[in-house]
C-alpha cells in the first residue's frame, strides 16, 4: 500500500476527522494515550505514526487510520489496547 494511503493524516486533518476544529484536541488525546500506556507514539515510527525526515530533521508527522480508530475509543471513553511498545 502506498505511504499516503497508509498515513493519510496530518495532526490537523486527524483532529478534523475526529470532529474537532484542528490539531489541539487530537494532541490532547495522544497525551491521554501516553499517560495511560507510558508510550509516546510520536517519538518513533509505528503503525500509528511516521515521521518524514529530511536528513536528520523531521519535516512532517503523518498518522494512520489505526490512530484515528484508537483516538475515537479514547475520545469516547472506551477501553483500548495499544499493541505496540516503545523501542
């Protein structure tokens, strides 16, 4: 599958897909995930997140539909399983 199909969202478009105005509330949900699981998914490439690099610098963060589904559960107060571990 193509990269853009696998990671179609920026944090802003992810937030909008969750019904928020922008990225802030999606980022708050990511903080909830981090606080519950002790895993910051934005710090490494995984099924939820991918950092696009230009040399040693991150140019963009992209997010998957798996993350949208996870954050929907967090937003709605449902139980979730992360299924990944920090490197």
